[in-house]
């Protein structure tokens, strides 16, 4: 159950206050990776250019794609989740994200 929550939270961790043209933020996230903090647990997420991601030292794997201002991730456990990211965030920035599952802190590596 906890694993499913983490997968769901990770996949949906970025449902954020939406603004268009978040491409620069999403490029930064998918190029540098991010650390998502959920309930005092830091989850390191890495993305590869071929559309794959890993988290929790490989315990969570899936695919990713950018759809306008959304980062969409797909895992076998949670299916596809698309989350809106704020615009103009860069490597080193930290911001809050939230969705129906709760909130999380995102730090772009």
C-alpha cells in the first residue's frame, strides 16, 4: 500500500498551480532530475532522454512525456498521471506542488 501511495504521489506530485509555457521548467526537470519530498521522505527522480524515469533507486520505473505545460508519467502501478508545472523554474529551485492526493516539495537538481 505504501509503495502504491509513493508511486501515485510521485506520478502526480506535480499537479501544480498551472500557467502556460512551462517548457523551461519541464526541460530543467527532465534534464537535471528532481527530488520530491513527500511526508519527510526525499525521493530522487532521474529522467533519460528516451522518455524513461526511475525513482527510489530503481524501485519505481516508468515513462515520461511533456504535453504542453504538463509532465505526464506512466507506471504499471499508477497508470498515466499528468501534472502541471509552474513556468520559469530552473536547476536549484524548490517549489510546492499539489493534487488531489496531497502536496509535495519539488527541488530541481
